[in-house]
């Protein structure tokens, strides 16, 4: 898939991610059963479903990528500096998206946390900017 189409998939969800009424989802916390509580789970909402579909359509998740090592090293800047995303390359966007999606399998709510922190919007904003640079 061509890079322009991949970037467009992410850029197109930006208005949804930035909408004040965006329904990304919520935590489901079932009542205790037989005195045993549950940690619950994050139930994705319509905005999250559109975002996940855009990530899949753009083929942003990289198989065989050691996202944990990258996130602990070079990817650390994206966790610690909210402005770092503004200079990310398409490869770095793919690495970051892979880390977010894969980490959600081990830590429920990682994707939701990335939405709440504005990281997902930042990624889509950067995709939009990269698209504009390609047109110039």
C-alpha cells in the first residue's frame, strides 16, 4: 500500500479523535461475584472502532518488530515528550502504533490511555502534516 494512502487513513480520523463528544469507550467493571472482584476491561466505543479500522486499513502494525526494546530506547521520547510526535517519520509512526496496539494486549487500556493523553490525536495530526508535506 502506498504511503500516501496509509497516512490518509490516519489523518482522516483526526476530526473524530478531536471531537469534544468523541466516544472512545469506557471501562466495564462487573460487580463482585461470590466475594471476588474483577479488574474489568475496556469496552471500545465507536470512535475507537473507527481508529482501529484506520490503523488496520493503513497496515500500520508491524509484525516481528521488537516494540518493547524500541519503546524503552529510541521510542522513549514519544512517551516522555508530547511534542516529539511533531517530527516523527512514517516509520516512527508505525513503530509507535505497533507499540500502543501490542501493549494493549498485555496492559488493558493502553490504547484508551493513548487516546486520553492526546497521543492518538498527535499521531493523526502528524500523519496529516506528512501528507501536506508530500503534496508540497
